[in-house]
């Protein structure tokens, strides 16, 4: 048997090849339109995905900023605590409380006297 190329070049079997009928042309057009739609929807999806990724990046950045701020606050608090501990009056807390409550009681007495006057 001769090769397909020989058969075609010699004109044999050409009747077996489909002619470009209007139906075939229409089908090709439909297929190319569908292809375009697919490509469009894919590019839209890609765009959405890019936006999502940007949003997620932004979110992560915000989260990191918050974490950094929390760490900073903790450090500040720790420093304050250290400073407070170094002060001598920190140990005499209970005595201070007693004198404090006495003062408060005095204030109450003054208020009561004022009410009596009125």
C-alpha cells in the first residue's frame, strides 16, 4: 500500500476528506466563541484570585502590626513593673493602705458635717 501522503497528492481519497460545508464552518465558529468565553472566564478567575491574594497579604500585614504592637505594649508594661518593684514604697504597701483608709474616713466625716450644716 502506498502512503497516505502519496494517495492525497495523487488525488485519491480526496472524496473521503470532508468538504467545508456551512455546517462545519458554523461549528468551527461556535467552538472558537466558546474558546473565547472560556479564556475570558479564566482570566476573570485569575484576576479574582490575584485580588484575594493581595487582600490576604494585607490582612497578614495588619495581623503582624497588631502582634508587634502587643509585644511593644508587653515590653512597656514589663519595664513599668520593674521600675515599680525597685521603689522602696512598693514593699510598704500594706502600711500605705492603712493610712489611706484613715484619710478616706476623715473625708467621709467632713461630708457628714457639711450635710448637718445644710
